[in-house]
């Protein structure tokens, strides 16, 4: 599904990613861990096409297409979804209108007819019931006045509506208490299909207690230096990153 080869990327003239390689198959969950500045969020920004970041070398293939040649909206319509670390508020734009526009834009890209108002509301109610979300939450402006947990839960709802093939959860656990984290993770697990893959960017093992990864990768110095299963995350939780970084210091 996703293949990243020798990826180098910079922001503001500073190189952050320095030869990163990663391959993600259909239905796989990959966790990315590492200290601040290791390149985790830079990778998510590059994958989603953030114009502040420049790819200087390497390639990214997504579902057989050259991702670097696609615009951010094309990447989204191809099935990429980013759950932001800090979701933004959009006053004056209702969640219902926002989601209907997003869903129908993806359908148009795929050559499908747009959903009618009735069809959209049926889909919306189906996902609300699945995620145990009240309809009133969707009648508000996008994220306006939402708590941190509500914003993250709302992003899971957007994910459910758009049905991506690859979801990136960029430190979704940031700022969440234990109860909110469990609600968000449970929501993700409910909407996940056997075909859906995910990249979970996190500092802590606690997120991975709820969403079990197939692979755990550790970034250091702009590249992946260690790969393992969920036990690697447990080792990091117990010992920190020093023992890994000491192995790769120049």
C-alpha cells in the first residue's frame, strides 16, 4: 500500500528526514516512536503534502501511484487521512456541511455520484450510532467549543465517514486523559476494516495498549533505526530512548 524509499526532507532549510525507509501493507498497523525532533511529525507532514516541507531525495508510492506528484487533496481522495495532534476550529462552518462536502468530493474523484441529502444523513446516523456520538455534536461548527477529547473523537468520526485506506494518527493521545484516550482508541477500533492500515505516531506505550500495532519503529536522527513488535514499545516505556540512541550515536 505505502512504500517509502530513501526519503530525505527538510523544513526551513534544515534537513529532518535523512534516508527513511518504510513499507506498509494492507491492513497493517505501524507505530512510530522517538523523541521530539526525531522526524515523526515531519513524516506525516510530508505524506500529506504540507507545502512547508521539501522532499530533496527519495520516493513515496501509495496504492501504486507516485504520492509526491499528487496534491494534498488528491492524496486525501486517494484514501489518506490525517488525525491532527491539535485539531483546528473552523467557526461558521457546520460539521454537517463540512463532512458532506468532503464525502462528495471524494466520491467525485472516484467517479461516483454524490450522495443525496437523504443518503448522507443515513450514512451519518449509521456512523454516529457505531461511535456512540450524539447528533447535536455534528450540528456545531467544526471543533468550535469542543474539549480536547471531543476534538479527537470528532476526528475519528470524520475518519469513519471518509473511510480512508491509510490513517495517520499524529500524537492523537496528546493531552488526553485515560478515559478520553480509551474512547478515541475504541472508536478507531470500531471503524477499522481488514483493508485499512494506520500509522500511529506516539511517545508512549499507553496508546498502543488500546490499538495493537503489528510493527513498532523507532526514529532517531531522521531515519528508522529499530523495528520490532509491541514488546519494543514496552521496552521503551520501561527504559526510555537512551539505550537505543546510544547504539546509533555517531
